C-alpha cells in the first residue's frame, strides 16, 4: 500500500490510505450499513473508562474459532490488534442471505492490515457483526469522513475506493461529473433486497437529462463505506453554481 501525492488544485492528492489533518472525534454517529441504518447509542467522553462492545468467539472462514474483542479503543481478532486512532482506511461488508451470511472487516493502519472474517448463520452472530460496525462508525468512520471532507474543502483531491472527490466533482477512471449531476446513491433496481452484496451504484444525470449509473461502490474496497456520506456532503456543499 502506498500514499499518492500528485498535483491537483492545491497541489496534493491524498490516496485511500493517506491521513489528512485530524478532525475532532464525534460523540455520536448514525450511518449506513448494508443499505440499512445501524444506530449506535454509546456516548464516549474524554477520560471515560474503556467500554467493551463485543467479546465473542466466532468460527472464521477457515472453520477455526477465534476471539473477537471490540472496545472503545481497539479491535483484536485472534493474535492481531489495531488501535482505532491509527486506522487510516477500513472496509466492511456482508454477503449472502440470512441462512448463510459471510461477514468481513478489514482495517488498515499504514502498512499494517487486519482482516476479520467469520460466518453468521444466526441473528446472534450477525448482531456481533452489527455491533462491531457500530463501534467502527463511532470511533473511526466519522473521523475519516471529517478528515477527507476537510481536505476537499482545502482544495485537495482525495480518493476513496476507486473514486476521486474534489470540489469540482466526482471522478472514476477518466470520467468526472459535477456534484450537481449526482442524483442518488442506492442499490441497483434489480437487486434482491434479501441478498446482501456489499455494494451501491452512483446515479448521475447526463447532458441530455437521462439518469444512468456513473460509478460502482464496493464496500470491500478501502474506504468504500465512507463514500455515501462523502458524496452526500460534497453534493450538498459544492452543487450550487455548477
């Protein structure tokens, strides 16, 4: 993994694993997960004692049980541990149906990568996944979103998953659309709502007024889970006058 630094607007492009200036950690957060909203009611205060959200033994993809511990400071899985304030990119997704869900989480702290994967064949184990995601949303995701939005506001171009974001618009590959052209970020219309796939489509309005898919967001890509919030905030901030 690497950091990219290319000239663009203010002369800098931040790669998906880059960490811009820090942002104040929020007290509370509610963001999207698996096209549903998962609310986490925990309130974290400076100097508050460590809170344990998850402590469970789960059967991994390789069928070997490992211990997952999530508290207000870090996540540990098996013999690996990562502190929340060191995470520079994250991904999480669930695939399959209620009878056979595969849950995966990936945390990147610079060059260090922690991959968590287990099967959730019942609601008890799936609830472990949701509580872990809620903790990540509170302690990591909101901070990263704030840092990337601050970089865009400063005139920089940033990357999340395979998409580029700047004040001028949203880009993927060689294409770019202005923020005023973004219509929606949602699952494809043909998707079975009972099957989890961990992806969304970005729909944009073309020059002729027709609405078409512009970009595909995969939650399995680094910081792909941040894109719905990033796109919504940038479209609201930079659409006027374009």
